[in-house]
């Protein structure tokens, strides 16, 4: 089992940057995959980015070339560096971890981008 705590969400102007963090309660070295999803008001939760144990990454088309996912196994933390933010990036951002066929979720952190 693993608990996930997101942080770093904030109110930022369009064009700005933020870095989200997802701290895990235990070592993430062996976790198969971790990722970031987001949910805007009235919309379904959608994939933002994922990173596997071997460091392979995958991004939604809407964030490619703007967002970067990374993991620091020594700190048990996954990051999402977001640049060139747009109002449509406004959402609650959730971290997840997939391990032993179980998907774990954090509570989310709010990102608001003003125009």
C-alpha cells in the first residue's frame, strides 16, 4: 500500500509556471508506474502524464512540450513541471501510483490559471 500527497498547486497567470510534487509514503523504486491526472469542473478526469519504473514517459497531446514529469526515487517523489500555462490547464491535479494491479490516488491539488 502507498499513500500519496500532492502539493504545489496555486493561482498563476497565463504563461506562468508551476511545479507539482507527489510525495509517497514509501519507496517508489519498485512502483510500476506513476502519473498525473487532472479534472476540471464538469469534466471527466483525464491523463496528463505518466512515468514508468524504467523512466519511460507519456504525455497527453495537450501538454506535450509544456509539461515534464520526473521521479526522484531517493525522495520518493514524482514531479510535474508545468510551463506556458493556459487557462484551460485549470483543474484539480491528482497523482496516482500503479503497483501489483492496484491503483492508488492522492487527494489532489488545485491549479488555477488566470487569463
